[in-house]
């Protein structure tokens, strides 16, 4: 199957490039004025936006502290686990108000994928509830 011609959302559990948050201005806006949800070990900072580039319901990025995890190998592994947990639980953000999400890993040690998935589900459900009740900022 040719994945270069697929549009976002064709694969229900995919996480294509169009869903990845890369715009510096949007990331800065998230950090400075975003709302947050927390479920250990994941803190999500989110910002409902009027429109995202393309036809995507959300864009997300992942962050792991260099201070807590000095070795890049460990940071990258945790980022991979967080992206996987997000990929599997992203259904909680589908067909909602467009939202930009920054996922921050706050634990001091690596946790199993199951724990990350449970936390990710709680955080994304909270974001969905908040964006439905308040709408875009």
C-alpha cells in the first residue's frame, strides 16, 4: 500500500506527519497560554485553535526533560513510547474542535506502555471534555 498518497485519517490508528505539531509560533503560544490536563506521568498542554493547516482535527508534539533524562537514548525511547500511547488513544480527540497538544513526560523514571496508555486516555478525555464545554479560546 502506498502511504505517500494517503490522506490523514485513512488509517484509524495512524499518526501521519500532518498530525505532528511543528510550528514554532503555535508551540510558543501553547507554552505561554495553553490550558493543561494532568494524569501521572503525562501532562498535556493544549490550546483550541480556529484552524490547523490542512484538514486535521489536532496536532500533537512530545517533550521529555533533558534535565531528568541526560542520555538521548533514554529520552528518545520515552518519546517513542509516548507517541505510541498517543497513537493508540487518539480516538478521543477525533471529530472535535481543532486543538494543538503538547505532551510532556513528568516522571523521573521510565514507565511501562500500559501505564502511559491509561494516563494518555485520561488526559485526552479531559481535553475533549474541556474543549466541548468551553470551545475555542
